[in-house]
C-alpha cells in the first residue's frame, strides 16, 4: 500500500492510502478530536457515519465525518470546537 501524509492542526501524520481520517487519527493515538460546547470530548462512536461525534474540518470544509472520509495525501484537517452537544 502507498504511504500518505495529512496535516492535523499543523502536525504531520502518516498513514496508508485507503484509510479513513478517523483511522489515521486513531493510529496516531488520538481518541478525541472534537469538543462540544460544554467541553465534552468526542471521537469515533459508531464508525459508520450514523452519528456526528467524529466531525472535523477537512481542507476548509466543516462537519466532515472522519469515519466516512478517506484520507488523501496532503489533506489539511482541523479539529472542531462545536456549539452543539
């Protein structure tokens, strides 16, 4: 498999082509990458796109489900601070 790199809040992390963004984040040791307005951490919950716990911003587009989006070499991912629980 081909190696890729994405940028997460300025940090470069490596992965494999075909991995989801959530997969790369988990492999990097990150279990939470969004916080609700009350400060509760969120990461992967369902892993199939049914919930909205794994939302991130990818290349400027907010509210991308990290479990559903395959990482592409060079993606810029930003963790979200949200106003919803």
